[in-house]
């Protein structure tokens, strides 16, 4: 299932890696595409939107949508 999140607080490549790593801890098979300029995180995963959003928030970033 393809999910799109608006995530704020990502300012660099390290932030992108941290978000990707957090999502892949929930789902090691997740495919993650990040567009930092648009605050957009696209995730292809079988896990619920809530579980994925929780992983991003736990990493220290805000999920707006």
C-alpha cells in the first residue's frame, strides 16, 4: 500500500536517512522516497498508516498529514 505523509523538521540528508531507517525498522521491505523540499515522504508498505506515522514521530519529526 502506498502512503504519503507530510513531515516537517527534515533539514538534511541525515534527517532523510533517520526517517528512512525508522520506517524500515517497522517494515524492512518498505520502499521510501523522500522529497525534503516538499516535506513529503512516500512509503510503500503493508503496515498501517498509524504504525508508519508513529515511527516517524518517535524519530523526532512531525507528521502533518
